[in-house]
């Protein structure tokens, strides 16, 4: 009876919180400001988003309600939004995926244990309850791990693109172009999603009246790439002297390449160590395979 009461309380509390989150409420000032800023932020990140058309109608509606609820509470999640922008996923899809995965993990365990009870296996009710809760929590946080992993990989690719971009800008400056023209020309030469972001930022800077280095600094702040923010600060200091700019960009590109080489060497060292451990385990297993019959025979002869 106590276990049934606990199960009913947990399920009822979860359903109540879910229904309470979906009830429309009066939008606060923070929610109104977030709603006003959402179109601009969405347009800024439209370059990377390609899966938005693949979302189902239910997922889109659920995500919109959850985003509205977060905006009403004043929850901004700047680091998470930066990671989502970098991997090209919408905040609505992310929230909907977390909630649906959590409910899936919560419901799949009772279904499995119900199937086991049909074939004659019975368990105390507290066991599926705890397994369902643990599985729901694990499923709920799975998107966070995926987003963090993909964002880190994207930042590494972005840093590599920034190094190539700096080389292209330095060559354009050596050809006699000014700093703004060299930045825009270099972004148009390169390809890939990173160059597209840089090109969009520089094009938007022309429309809004910003300087190109201010746009690069804002992009570096958005995607959390320190090299781009440092580049913006350096260009703002030496933007009038083309020779100093060229020297600074060349030095920064060389520094980025050395950093990438060091990271690759570190990764190669880790993989070689893991392969060495695997080889040692295989050798130990092979030795046990060879020695075990002799040990068994020896023990049998002694007994």
C-alpha cells in the first residue's frame, strides 16, 4: 500500500508540474524583452539550422511552450544557447527533446516490467519505480552531453577556420587592400560553415554600421571562441596601420597552427597509450589461456 501511494504521488506530481508548465500565464517584462529579441537572434543563427523543417508539429509546439515558460521565469541559459547556436539546433527542439526523452525513460520501465509480469516474473513495485526515475533522469540529460560534445568539436573546427582566415586576410593586406576589404574578401574566398558565419557577421556589420572587428568580436562572444575575440581586440588597436595588422595576423595564425599541432600530438599520444593497454590486456589473456591447462592438471595431480 505504501509503495502504491509513493508511485501515485510521484506520477501525479509529475503530471501536475507538466500541466502547470503548459498553462499560459501573463508574460513578464523579461518574457516580453526575450520575445522582442528572439527574431534577431534567430536570423543570426539561421545559417547553421537545417533540421528545423524536420521537427514534428507536436515537438515544435511543445518546444515553443517550454521556451515561453523559460522566458517568463527569466531563465536565459547563455552558455547553452551558445552551444546550440554553434551546432545549429534550436532551443525549442532541444527543450522538447529533453522532456520527451525524460517521459520515455519514465514510461518504458513500467511497460517492460508489465511484460515480465505477464510471463510470470514478479518484482517488488519499488524496483521498477526507482529504475524508471533513474532512467528518466539519465535520458533527460542525454541531450546535454551530446550538445556539449558536438559544440567542442565545432569550436575546434572553427579555430582551424580562423587560422586559415587570418592567413587569407594577411595575403589580402599584402596585396594593398584595406582592413575592411581584406576581411570581407577573405571570408568570401573560404568555404564551410565557419566562413559562412564570418561572412554573415561582416555583411551584417555593413548594414548596421558596425566596424568589421566589432562584428567579429560579437561573433566570437556568441560562439565562445576566444581567438576571434582576441582578433577583434587586436584589429581595433592597429586598424590604421596595415603593416602592423599584417604582422599581427601572421603571428596569430602561426600561434593557432602550433596550438592545433600540439593538440593533435596530445591526442595521438593518448590513443597510442590506450592501444598499448589493450595490447597488454590481450597478452595477459593469452598467457592465462596458455597457463590455465597446466595449472589445472597440476592441481588435479596434487589432489
